[in-house]
C-alpha cells in the first residue's frame, strides 16, 4: 500500500476506453453490509456504493449507467465466490467493486488460504465472464481493526487481497484507512460515526464516499486500452469456476413448498417445518450446499451425500427476526479441503426431529442449492419418513 490510501496498479484503462466510446456501462458491487449501506438513512442515496455510481453519472453524463447491487450483509468472499454468477455476472458488469475486507477479517486469521482462494475465485470468475471488465478492491474498516491502522499495518484480509492485487494488477482503495485518518485528524470517536463500531451513519458513509471519489478524481482518465485482460495462471487450486446457485423452487414437491417472499435478489424460497420430510437432488461436481434464510425461528437441517449417514446443520440465528438473513452453507467445499470427488452425486436433505434449542420453531427456508458443477434437474424425488 502506498503512503496514500490507494494503489493504482493497472488503473482503469479498459473502463476509460469504454466510457470514451460507449453509451451504456454497468457497474457492479459485491460485498457485505458496508457495501449495501446498512444503517444509512437511505442506502440508495448515502452509501459509498450509491455515491460512487453518482460520481460516474456526473462525470460522464452522456453514458447510461446501470448499477447492480450484489451486496449481502453478514457474508464474506466464501459465499461471494459461489453466488457471484447469479447475483452479479448475469448482468455483464463492465466494472466491479469488491468489498469483503471486514467480513473476511476473522477468517483471514483462521483460514488465510481459504480467504485467498475465494477472493481469487471471484477475480477469475469476473474476468472469465468478461475479459474486458475491470475490478477494484475496496477495503472498509471497523473499530476492532483500529490497532492495525494505528501501527501502520494492513489488516490480514487486506494483506491477502493486496497480494492478489499485485499479481492480477487490480487497483485498490483503502477507504477504511482514510476513515481512520479522518477520525484522528478531527479528534472524532469511532462511536460518533460508527455507533455499533461497524456500520456508519450517513456522516460516516460520507467519509467513505469522499475517499473513493477522490481516488476517482485523481485517476488519469486519458490512459485507456481496449485490449482484453490476459489472465495469468491461477495461484490457488480447486477454484469453484463452475459454481452456481440453483433456485430451490425448482425442486418444490408436496412437502417442500414455494413461498413467494423476496430476500435480497431472490424472489422466493422452499419452506418445510415437518420433521422427516426429505428432498433429494442430483448433481455432477465437487461442491454442494444451500443458501438458506437464517432467523430466530429457523430449524435444523440434516443432509446426506450419496446415502451416507445424515449430518446436522442449524440455520438458527438470533439476528434478523423472523424475516431472517440470507447465508450460504457449504456442506462440501474444495476451498476448505472438504470437496467431493468430482463426479455424480446425490444430496438428500430433511427437517431434523431435533430442533435447535435456541430457536422458537423448527422452520427451514431454502433459497437455493449451491454446487460447483452441473445439476440434473430432471432427477428429483421426495418421500416422507
């Protein structure tokens, strides 16, 4: 990281080229709640995401900009690499801002290799989908990371991303570092702008926004290139380049029924709360899991791969009330060394007869099935045991 709070690397030369000759441009944002704009009075007006899009519209008024918000609060790059296809890449973004530095901060200490691999997977999936696209890493902060700013060190998740940025030539903007400098220069407490030590109020998002738009202002927009990105060899093995999220409603049956209730970018989910009712899907690949709605009334799911003994996973969380929050849960993930043998597999899920002791009910809400491979949608069955 330079003495400022950004590192230019390759800059945004393909973005500059397209903006100089195009009429339409799509900006994508993927990250957690700090990208979404949680706790802003109006995330579509005051988040750094919204302000960044506004900067482009003001700077390039002849261009029709579309903005895709693929941010989901409480999620990291481990879920991001599996959901980026459905949530973002189907919109064919020309420029993608990636922000997982806060939500990846704990795993960067406990699972650094996994964090590096999931971030690299995100990079490679973006460039594979569109070699004329560009990526920007954005680093936010929270009070728990103050010691790194004070000592001049980079937080572990940022260090991992910076290594990837060097290798892939991706520019990065450490708006978290700029935020900390702002607090110090103005003798402002963290609590003033981040009441919960993580999510800013509007004034805090304004500091983030000013940092990123200052970087954009100082970019040399005369530097441009229409050449496609040339992807280097992958640094990590077993990247989920065929990851996809299959709408769970595809597998509805007499026991697992569709509820038309939107969460994030998904319009509905499968619902079941009766113990023993099962649903089986088949797929070809090496990773599998579910995206589910975690809530205070959520239950315990049991799953079996290829007829093996059932394992338990709880979807309960104290956060989000009964509406819940969307999370990904991988049962077998090659990024964590738990991948399946690449081939044909069967996944069976059921509602456990033993609910989570913390939950007020035992309800399962499955938004999507996550795989790295291909699904066999024509092979499905159910039974009540």
